[in-house]
């Protein structure tokens, strides 16, 4: 997997922790970790982030978004943390993830790896590692399937009236 | 946008569906972890103002709510009846309307009168959470009991749970009966006829008059506090007599053919309804209950903060 090998290039010497954003980022991180461990010939920490409670749209009335579990290893101070998510769009999820990580400690560096970058950023956020870049319009939906949740792997671009 | 899960208020479990109760328990799961973090705080309710309005004494419940609110980053104010304008004769609604005029978002209320929480919820815009009203309900206590049972057994459905003691005067018992039956548990009550009247069979629960039978039957005992003022009122002959006949003791638990767990909502009267070596022993889940209480209250606050702008349309009970 190319994403994994690019993470290896970014790894450096500090301890490496790979965290997936709930839910599909967790599955992707789970696949990346063993490849990175093999390449680096050392153990890599892993974690998951449920960023719901850090969302900036949570005050809006309506159905409460589902809260997912967060698990981060304790040795986050001084480590290189790689955030893994399926789709990078507005950047608001990553903003929430950065805030949540900051409440756990002070990593030496935080990197971002995504499977799909669909553009449309609303915040000054960029990924360090990108699996593929897709040009999309605001009404489009980009959906990543992972077999653990969806029964199969793939990326779908759904365009209304397309 | 779909409707909020819980509506405006949490008054009791009587009118909640199985799905709603399960959703609260499921939401509490990720909140358990927040209290284990180095920084025990998430920004989910940042900017919300919550008033804890306690007209009755409470330590555990009030502190548990306050921790839950603070760990969600809400701003909180505590109002106790002593030292407030309540002592000067202000009515409940006037107190609440004055608080609302200061632009609050939620009220957590503990009150000695059954129905006080609903009364308030029907009259103010803010979300209202019942932290115990008279002999009516104490929903968050029952929810944390359900969560503790689910932690231990992996499920609530099919469990045999016996509520022991002063069932008649207990809002904890009522909320537990609603919640347990809604999730498919079998419920029994055990105690003397003065404290466990026959009417409870109407709620679909069975009655034990001997604690030994209850222990033999149950997977879990929920032991209620014997409120000492009941003795003066003649409901029981003496505390020692009560302990001899209905006390949950190590000897009685040792005679049971299977292991069971013991819950107690606190505060305990050690040596009356429960012996110290049970409260501190391997059967007890009393401290896990307290830990779960914070997670449950965080979940309820989080779910209710979704807000229901159409509160005025048909009252609060649109469950």
C-alpha cells in the first residue's frame, strides 16, 4: 500500500503512533499499521479518535450525532502521530481531531494521511499523504467502502442527476 | 432533520421506549472513557448554562451531575433551597422563570414533590432533567443501574433483578421497574408488607416476603436505603429487627446456589439493609455504579442538548 510506504518515509526517529478517525479511518489505520511495522522493523502505537464531541456544528439543533469511542496510547508526548481518515473534504473533522489530540498531550509532530482528497477545504488544512485526489462539486458524495464495515472495499463518487 | 432522540426533558423512564433507553446506555459507553483521560473534558456542551436546582439534600447525585456537566464543558450554577429565595416563599415556577430570564439552557431538578420535574418542564423552555421527584422517579439512577447490570452480564434482557427494601417510598424502585421491564428483565420486589404493598404486582413484578427466596431467585439484588424516618412512622418495628429479617448479609449470599451481584443506590445504612462485608465484598458493584453515574448523566445531557425548538407545540411529552 503506497500510503503506508509514504508514512514510513515521514516517520523519522521518534515513536510513531497511527490513529484512525472513527469509523472508516480506524479500519484503514488497522491495515496500514502492520505494513509500516514491517518496513520500520519496530512496533508502532495505534489508536482511534471519535471526534464527535469536538465537532464545531454540535450546537445546532436536531439529532445528536452518534458518539464513537476514543482510544489513544498514553505515550503520546513527543511522538509522531499520524491521523488516518478515509476522505478529506472541508477539513473540519481534522480540526476536531487536532483539538482532541491536544487534550491528550503534546506530540512532536502530527501528520495527516487520507485515502481520498476531494478538495473543498473550508479550513487551512492539508494532508501529508494522499491516496488519490478526486475533483468534485459541492453536491457530490465520496464514499469509501471497507470490507470490515461495508462488506467490500472501494471508493464511490455519487453525483446527483449524474 | 430527524427528531431529537429524547424530546425536551427527561422526566422518567415510564414513557420511554426500549429503543430510547438502549440509546442512552449506548451513548454512555464512549463517555466512560472521557473520565479516564488526563484532561477529563470535552467541548461538546461549551457555552451551555446549566442550573442544578436541588430542593432536597443530595450529595452523590448532585456531584455526579456537576462532574458530568463540567466534563462536557458546560457552565454550571448550583442552587440549594437553603439560603435561596425559596426560603422566602418563592414558588418553583417563579424561581425557574427568573433563572430562565438569565438565559440558561438546562435545569437539573431534585424536589420533594412527585411530579415537580414535569410541572417545571411543561412551563419553561429550558431542558429539564429529573434528578429525583418525591416518590415518583429518579431516571438517571435507574439508567446507571441498567448500565452496571449490562456491564456485568452483557445484557439486561432475561436477567432476574430483585429490588429489596422500602419499595413503596422509593423513586429509585419505580424508575428501575420501568427501565428493567422495558429492556426485558424479570423484576421482583422483596420487603415487609408495610413497605412492599401488593399493588406492585400490577406493574408486572413478583413479590417475595422472605429475603432468602429473593436471593435464591435473583441474578442481581438492588438494595434500597431504609429511610430512617420510616421507623418513626411505624412501617417497621426496629432497625435491628429489619436487619435480622431482611438484611442482605454475607451468610445469606453464601447460601445461594449461584453468584449474584448487589447494587445499592446509596447512601447506605451499613448494618441495616446491607452488611458491611457485603457492601465491600466481591458481590458488590456499588462503586462501579457511581462511576457509571457520571457517564450516564453525560449521555443524557448530551442527548437532551440537541434541543427541541417546537417545545411549545404540544408540551414536552412527545415521546
